[in-house]
C-alpha cells in the first residue's frame, strides 16, 4: 500500500454542494435521494463556508424535540444550512498523503472531509472514511484476487 499516495487520487471529484440558504427540508431530501452523509456548504464566491452532516440534522432534531416540549419551538422547515452547519471545517489539500489523511480521520473522528485547492480555496472534492477503506482493502488483495465492482458497491 502506498502511504504517500496523494489524496487527489482517491478523492471524490463528483460531489453535491449547497448554498447557506438551503433549508433543512431540502438538505434532508438530498441526504435521502442522493444517499449522502455530508454536504459541503459553498458561499456565493464558490468557497467552502461549512459542512452539514446527518449528525448535524440529528442534533437539530433533538433540539427541536426539546424545544417543542418546553414550548419554545422554532419551525424545523425554516432552519437553514447556515444555522446548522459546522463553520470551522478542517480541510484536506489535494497533495496531502493517504497516511496524513488517515491520521486526521483517526485523531478527529471525522467521517468525511472537504478537499480544497490551496490557492483558490475552492472545493475540488471530498474524501470519506469509506474512500480510504476502499483503497486499503483493494491494496490488501494481491494481483490475482482484486475485488470486483460488486464488492465495492457492497461497502
């Protein structure tokens, strides 16, 4: 396994990003219909301003439930990505190595991270724990027993 493989070779270059004004209902719809776990939030200038994860929605749902019980209920549909996103996101650069990215995931307990161009600060991809696992598993097989496409789809 090449621990020095640049993450650009593993990152997902096809991703769904949302603007800060996206509603929670729209976010939930994207999570379900696109089978996503996280969504980068992009400003009007194309730069990353935050991330929304399914965990963020779970926290919001718990808060909404508590507020409904106490009588101080804010309508869930009116909440926006900007209100629930994680704004200070740790980023990965395209030249960061597989080993470095694994270390970040382990130390910080993340499931996904944005990959950002170091000069423009624009999002160029995402990398998830599953992306890293797929690479590690594929590399653990010898040349005669490479995993099939069905194997990867089952992950």
